[in-house]
C-alpha cells in the first residue's frame, strides 16, 4: 500500500481525522504551556494540582493547613506579643483560605472591600492636601 493510499478509507475518501486531532492536541498543549509560563508560581502550582483529583485534594488540604495555621497562629501570637498585629495575620490567613475555598472568600471579600475603601480615602486625603 502506498503512502497516499494509507490515508484513504474503504470508500476511497481521505481520512484526516487522526492528523487533525493530533495537530489540535499539540496546539492546545502549546497554548497551555504559554499561558502557564506567564502565570505566577502559585497559580501554576494550583493549575497543576487541579488537573488530577488526587493532587487537587492534597493541594486543598495544604491550603487549609497553611491558611488556618497563619490565621490562628498569627492571631494568638498577635494577642500575646504587642509588637505583632494579630489582625493582620488573621486577614492574611483568610486571604490564603479564600484562594481555594468559597466560604472563606465570602468572609474575606467584605473585609477586602473595606480596606480598599480606607486606602482610597487616605489617598484622596493626601492628594487633596497637596
């Protein structure tokens, strides 16, 4: 069978589905690699973990452990040591948790909006005084 006849099916039509599928897969893989090369490290790690159910569960457990440790540990240290602001660690831990959990995002979002309004107000005051 010649090279030209290998691509033909029983009816004599040329079958390009395998070739098109292979090219499409290569294009998608190249696009994913290009997008991932631009993303920050933690987002690349998150994307990698979400590809497989087992790694996704491990990733979520790791985020939960780190977020709770920062929030609770930092809050306790901040309460015991007057030099550390405990509330900052609580918000940082909540931000870590909000990156992966919807319930934490719902708690974190109003605080984030409040802080952004405060910073906008301070910036406006500074610009007004100049």
